[in-house]
């Protein structure tokens, strides 16, 4: 009787040990099956969070760039309009300064014209006309106008326009300007009119 009980008890213990071992195996298997999935889910969530952060950062940077671009376009448009307005104003008033300077010469010319109608003194008229001419010349020189020195100078097609050629009075004057028909001028050292000249041949 006692042997039978012992055998049953041993068998029960063996079965319990087997069950415990199987339960451990199942738990380990479940743990192994769950862990990779959990790790993968965690990694996927972390990757999604990183992507979302990157997208948000790129959106912020794009908005900043768009804002800078819009501001730059607006500033350039304002500059273009202001520049066009200034150019129009400049073209309308470009000659204002010189015209104002020449008004005194116009006044003197008007007075000289009236004087010519009433006076018979030729010397006085000559002096008056000479004064008006000198005033005009001085004003233009102050504005940067300079007469070209041509006579007795070698002919230069960049500066001179030959009206005609005449025999040179001597060998030294061959190819040089003998006479000036129309003066040439510089404005602030820039050529604004060629001189019309007679050249010796």
C-alpha cells in the first residue's frame, strides 16, 4: 500500500515538473514572440516620431524661406517703382539747373535787343553784345562746357569732321587743321560735338 502511494506521488511530482517545464517553455516562447514584435513596434514608432519632427522642421524652414522671398519681392518691387518715378522726375527736370542759369543771359539779350532799336551808338552796342556773350560763355564753362582747341592741330577723325581740304600754306600744315568752321565742345571732358574743320593737303 505504501509503495503504491509513493509511486503515485512520484508520478504526480514528475507530471508537475513536466507541466512546470512546459509552462516555462510556453512562457519563454511567448516572451520571445512578443519581444521582437514589441521592439519592432517601438522602433517603428520612434522612426515615425523622427519623420514627423523632420517634416515639421522642414515645413518651418520652408515657411521662413517663403516669407523672406515674399519680402524680397516686395522690396524689389518698391525699389523698381521708386527708381522709375525718380527717372521720370529727372528727365522732366534735367535741364532745369542750366535753364535757370541761362535766364540772366536771356534777360540781358532782351535788354540789348531793346537798346538796338533806340540807339545809334555802334560802339555801345558792340560792348553790350560782347558782355552778353562773355556772360553766356562763363555760365556754360561753370557748367562744365569746354571749347575744343583745333586750329593748327593734327587732324583727328575722332574729334574733327573735315568739311573740305585746301592746299596747305606750308609743309608743316599738311594734315593739320587750317581753319575751324564750327567749334567742337566737351562737357565735363566728354565729347559732345565734333569740330567742323578745314584741313591742309
